[in-house]
C-alpha cells in the first residue's frame, strides 16, 4: 500500500509499505478521506515538538474497517467509521480518570507519534473509533475531528446557551465548525474574517450562520454594538492572530468570555488588563477534543442539521498531496484515497 511518510522536516514522500495488521483491540481502516490540519502543516515544517520521525501525518479521517484484531467486539469489517486523534492515553493521570484525554501528558496521538491517516490503510484502537451515522457521507465524515473540536469549545468549554450571542474570529475550518456548532446550540453567530474569506463566508451562510463581517470593509465593533446589549456573550478566537485576540476582548460585554483556540508561534502574548481585569472577562483555552466531544459531534451528525462538508475547499488524490500542502490557508483540504462509490 502507499503511505505518505514524513522523513524529516520538509521532507515527505510516498512509500510502498505493507498493509498494517491490527494488534489486540485495534482495527485496520481503509482510509477514504484524510483532512489536512494546521498541526500537520506545523509538523511538516518541523515546528511541532511531539513529532516522531519518520511518521505518517493526518488525524482527520473517514474510512471502512477492513480487519479487526483480537478482542474487538464493537466493530466489524465493513463498518463506515471515523476516528479520534488519541490512539492511547496513560489511563492513570487525573485527566485520563475524567476522560480528558486531550489533556493527558502521556498520550499517543495519530499523525504525531504514531502513523496517521495519510496512508491507504491505518490501524486504530477500537475504543477511539466511531461508526458514522448512515446519513453521513464519508467526505463529511472526514470533518468529524474538527467538528468535535467545535463541540468541545462551544458546548463543553463555553457552555453556549440558546439565545446567546457569539462572535467567531477566523473563518478557517475550525472557525467554521465553531460557528456551525454555536448555531445548532441556538446562538446568534457573527463570523468575523477578512476579504480572503469571502468563499468561507458563503459556506458559513450555508451552515446557518446569521452574520458574517469582513473586517476590512466593515467595523466589527460597531456592528456588534448595533445588535447586542454592550457586546457578545462569547468570543471564540480561532485565527491565531494577536489583533483578533485584542478584538475579542473588545467585543465581549463585561463578564463575557473569550475562548482561545487559535495557536501562536510565539508562546507569550501581551493582553490588555484594561479589558481582562476591568471587564471581568473569563479567558479560557480550548484544546482539541475528547470522547464526550465526539459523542456530541456524532449526535449533531445523526440529527442531520449540520453541513461541515461546506468547509471543504480542495480534494486531491494522494499523488497530488503537495498541492494541498502548498495551497493558501483557509478552507479544509482533503486527500482522497477511495470514495467507495459514494456521492
Ligand atoms: Zn485537526
Ligand atoms: Zn493520562
């Protein structure tokens, strides 16, 4: 089978390797689609310290189970599936005890320290694999991981309630998933982006997002004050731009909350005390996703009122992986292995 191997920073190639056999408790998945994430770009360029070399990147996927290992009981050959990004966590630390696997300091993640999804077949622990509801296409199913990042942030971290107002900064795949989940939670959502985001603004409208604001042509603060009482309840920073962090602090009302999801290359940021302290803002991080976030994401899929696939901007076959890695940031890029005859 073919596997896209990262050998060293900026050195990646397709190699011919044996199809992996599932170990005890594991299943083998024939990958249909694998999504390219900011973390993969980071790892490709050598900027992600947890990367093991050589490794197959990719932690966003859909596919079909083709083999099951010893002791596997919940999955069978032919199941249409997607998978969490944690292969195994230590199961001993305080975070694992509450199934906060995203915070375990001793976790094995796919696409970082274990081979991930940019290969024709991959193995995964049965317990971390989710069956896709029948109404979900394999292409949409490949959006499950970013969607679960959205449910984690919106439901589990921010606890957005019906009638709340939400501003999302950044119209990339994560920003779109956060906006989409917030809409389903009953919030009024403003997606803030730039001129380059026009296509994603259209996607957001298709997902039911009520307002999009191009900050290069419209004053965001003015707009938010025209539709809210002194600002939004929640601001999600999904762009990783310092100017957006400041703006998020500006547009939430007093006692509002700012949820940080965007990643910065610089570890230390100057934050306005005028806002944080004197507005009594709650500033929180939301990292990745955990099993409970996946249950929420699968629930949204089953109900059928979400369209995460609208965030997909490019689909290329494995041979053309470089195009996806070289393309402008923005929408979600997928590598297609097999569509199994689905639309
Ligand atoms: Zn991701
Ligand atoms: Zn742990």
